[in-house]
C-alpha cells in the first residue's frame, strides 16, 4: 500500500521536469460535440515502422488522426523503448515517415523518466549504448558523464577481445579518470564484448577501473537500465536481439564471476509503471494544448510486443485500479471516522515491486489526476503474429515449453498481464476500434 500512496512533492518534481516541453495553448480548439476524454499511446517499432520502412496502415491511420490543418484530434504520445537518440531526432524521423507533424513533446523514449532521478544528476555516471549517448545524458540533466570510449582511452589494456585494437609496440600509461558513481545503460551497444568487459571492470572496482578487482565490494555502485526488450522487430522476418538481451548477458556474467546477483537501482522503459505515469503526464499536456478541460479518463496503449507493450499497459492498469481501491478505502475510513472493518487490503499480486515501479521510491500523482483505466491493444505487424503464435485461451498456460516468459528477470510474471484488451491486425484497425469504443466519428 505504501507504494500506492501519492506524494505531492514527487509529483511536482515530475511535472516541473516536463513544463518546458509542453505549454498550454493560448487558444482552445472547438469541437462540434463534447469530446471524450481519452488518449493514445503508440509504440513505434513493429506498430508504425519496420526498421526504416513505414507500415502502410500507419500512414492511413495518421491521416485520420489529424484535421485538414494537420492538428491532432486527440492527445497522442509515442512511447518507444528505443533510446539511442534525442527526442528531436525521433520526432523528425516520425514526421517524415508518417507525413504528419510530430513534435518532440509527443515523443517519449525509454530513458525519458531519468529526468526525475535527480539524485544522480550531479554524480559521475558511465553511460553505455550507441548514438549520441553523452548528449542524451546531458539533455536529461546529468552533469558529469563518462562514456565507454573514454574508459577505453584512459585504460588501453582493458579492451582486449579484438586483437586489432590491442596496444601494439608499447603499453600506453593509464590516464586516471575520476571515480564513477553510477552506470546508466541506455541501449544495446555496437561492440557488446567491449561494453560488457568494461562495465564489469567498473562494477568490480567500485567505479575505479584502473584498480584491481575486488569481489568483496557488494552491493556494487548503482546501475540504471533503460529498455528491457528482449526482442524487437525490424525489416528481418524474425525478431532481433534488443537491449534486454544485453542485460541478460551482463547479469549472467556478473553472477558467474562474483556469485552475486546484479542489482538495479532502476529499470526504466516499458513495462515499468513509471514509464506509463510519465507518458500519462505528456498525454495530459497534449490534451491541454487541444483545449480539453476534462481530465483524460482512458488511455489506449497500442503495441506489438505482448511481453513489453501489453504487459506494461496491463500492469499500469492494475496500478490504476489499485490506486482507486486505496483511495476508496481512505475515503471510507474518513467517512466512518475510523478504520473500516470490512475493507480488504490490496491483494499481494496487486502490490508493485520496486522493479515494476521502475525504481521510483514512491508512487506519484494524486488520484484525481490519474486516468481511470489503461486498455491494451495488440497489433499483428511486429513481434506478435497470428501466423506464428496464438494467444492461449487459458492465460495460466502462457508459460509452457513453447511459450517462455521474455520479460525481465526482476519482474514477477503474471500470465494474465500478457492478455491484451483487444487484438487487431494493424494500427489503423486499432485506432478505428478506439474511436468506435469512445463514440467518435473517424473521418
């Protein structure tokens, strides 16, 4: 229950981190009818694009989502577990592919919630991934950033797998770096062996990779990981390894060497609750831009991966229902002037672990701000395909020799959370379904 209580200070911190990204429009849009209060959360890979190729249904879908002036009819946020780029870059890419304007305010990458982890912003952090990881880290608020390449250059003999990159004639002296206080894993790197080796070095030397390994330093320095996707869908016929696979390698290497489990300070990105809380805030800001005065009551999360998109949306819906239940208990207790003897505590399976919350120490947001529900919609254009797999009629049979849990090690698996609210062929059908559910005409 403690994780489900609302703390205004934490909520204000989250709100302030996004104020610069989205401001209320000066003029309100006019509708011919009273608008329903719902918002759309779109996954990107496997839903809107396959690699660099847009899915045809996505273009048709977004033509219907904007009016003749190119303005969105409903709040839209793109929630992706990708993280090796800037929001501006992803927005420009989507605008080009979908042929509608997408603003950075509508894009949420896997690492976006790191803005609220201010306790690490002044610490020296090692970042792993590819693309402009140093720029991304600074943009999120981190002030003292070290990259894997910086570690390689400072300690030339640490990266020894590729013989062509080993020092040739002489061993250059080490250039001591400042001690590393935390590690941030943005996404899968290009050279897995280099990143795995150097991250292990940093963990086993308490942030001083020039020192000798010590197995007695446990727990290790904090590790914050973004994007837990084991698999993702590109142009290939079969799914490709995602950052979740890199995390599996790192976890097992660390355990093999030390005998201890790798600990995460935070696991961010779908399916963590903090990711959907952050996305919901962006939806609310988009609603304000549209001139909507009513709170957003329902979120529809559209994705292709049952173990990330669907699991995460359903987990967030469970969180919303538990929050509502907790609030009702508080109100009942207040009305009775004491404890309600008939009230039941939230079932154990409804309590959120730290991993499921995403590493946030408390839940945030007041009950009146939160939506009433989050519905999950599974499309068949990405990781999930009706031709290759069928969702079991009995959720309890999801995990068998044929159906293995692809979620992260630290998430308790509940087979019912992989069951979508709806299954459709593609994103166009998904949006048509939502508008039908909400009683909106889709012109």
